[in-house]
């Protein structure tokens, strides 16, 4: 373990977009781990109220007079516990397995699929038994040898936004950096990558930045890093030798969308160092929603400008028998062609992994 991880979590500027919880819950067993103890001392030092809980899966006494108030408070609540289930979920097609170091997100992205998958538990959970999680990961690596095993660290959370508190992502990066048959990947809407820049990654971790037009970020991604901050962070990570990727998602049809997405690709072109362009990936995902998600989003963000008119959409069946509403073919094709052409114009050696 590096010296950085032995230090207390950083004192965070409350005026920045870093996550500063308003309330912290601890499982008693979490305090038996050095990371849990450090976060506990940090919470006391910052003057953040804390409570004990028997389980990170059952937080039932959140403050707030209404369901909406409780939801907003939950998004500012950190729960520190142990990851007891060490059987990893699959994460195809981007990786073989999802590696669980955190669950839940502090951002308020109106469209996010976590609105429904974590609907009853919107609070942010971090796990302090990282050594046990890494031991489980090693088992999967050994089982698949001599094939390379890929792990996704951001299926149910944005670990970069939590990194100033936990330091867990750096541990994960350095562990995978020492594994010839393992690769790590994660995606983020946050710019807090400075503590990762000198990590010994050995090129085994791909950092993907979720980017979008300024209109989408401004209107639908509250409590995330700004357009310019994400692009600057991507340039820093690329300069530190990390393989880089960009997730343009969700691609939203809005007034001026062509100018917005052209501006995005131009900004990436100006910021990225030349050395990052030979192994650069893009993932393009159009906006989609389910009926269930539509109901939850309209309840939690009643003033949202997010267009979710079922009459204007196409119903697309998923592989597991569940469908989502996407753009009609004509609109989807226009979005795909416009963005793809600009990506290949600026980054001819890049790979668009998919449009969906």
C-alpha cells in the first residue's frame, strides 16, 4: 500500500464540486479496517454528523418530511460498510466482471438508469474491505488464465467522485497494474483525477470520461464536473500515460445539437496530447428511457426539461425481454452519422466501440 493511502482523506473545499456528505453512516465492523477508521476520523474532523447502522443495505431513518426531501438528502449521505457479497456481476460487453468498490452516486443526472435500479437506496455506499474484494478479483483472474480478464469499476457508481474520501480507486489501479492478465476500466463525470496521475497503472487501466454538449451538462447533469473540467482531466490522465476513452452519453436531440456536439469534438481535439490518439475509444449511446424510469424521473425532478414523450419515440426490445424508448431510426441515424463523422475527422485512428 502506498504512502498516499495511509494518509487521512483530504480536507475538501465545500465550495467545490467534490462530494462532501451531509451525513455519514458507519457499519460497526467498518471501523475494524484502516480505511473505515480513516474515513471515521475524517468525518469527525470535518464536523460531519455521523450515525451507526447495522447494515449498509438498510438505512431507514433518513431525515426529511417528504419522499422528495429524503431522496435529496440520501444523495448527500455516505454509508461506509463492508462488501459482503464477493461474487461479481458480469459486465458484458465492456468487461467480464463489475468490481464493486462503491454503489450509488452523488450526482443528479436526470436520465440516469440508477434512478430505477437503486430507486429505494439512492444513498452512496463505499466498501472498506478492499483487500477482500481484490482477493476475489484475483480468483476470477486465475480462473480465466491465460486469457485477460477485464473489470469495470463504475457500473453502479462514479468512483472518481469518491476518490478524495476513499483512495480505493488508486489501490485498484495499482493492483491491476501488477497483474499481467487483468485490465481495469471505469467511466466518470468528475475531474478529481490528480491523486491518480502518478499511480503505477502500467497501462492496464482505461479511464473513460463521460462527456456531452454544454446544453446537456447544464440542464440534465447537476452536481457533476463542468464541460471544461472533464476535458482538462482527460488531458491530464492521457499525459500520465493512461489509455483514454470517451463515453458520449446520453446523446440528446435538442435545439442546436449539431453545434453542441461539434463543439465537444473540437474541444477534445484541442485538449488531447498526440500520444493519446493511437489508442482512443468512443462509446456512443442515444438517450433512452423506460416507462418506470419516466415516472421516477418526473417525480424526482418535476421541472426537468428532459424530453420523454413516448409518442415521439421508438420502442426497442432489449436482450432480456425488457424494452426501452429510443429515438426513431431517422433521428438516431442522424445523431450517429453526425457524431461519428466528426470523431473520425478529428481522431482518424480512434475506435468507435458501438452506437446504441
